[in-house]
């Protein structure tokens, strides 16, 4: 996350990581409910 302040930018690595993880977990959960992840759990 970057926020513009006083002609510059402030970066928050922890907030960026949090947002990326939140999006990934939500997407994974949605795909798992739809059955799109079934092939990940198969063993050859």
C-alpha cells in the first residue's frame, strides 16, 4: 500500500502483505467451493 503525503509517498509493507494474503485466501476459498481445486488434491 502506498499513500501520497506532502509531495511524497509512504509505503506500508505489512499492509501490502495483508491485502495480498486476504485476496489470495478469498480467491482460494471461492475456487475450492466451485470444485476448481479438485485436481490439486489428486495423487498420480
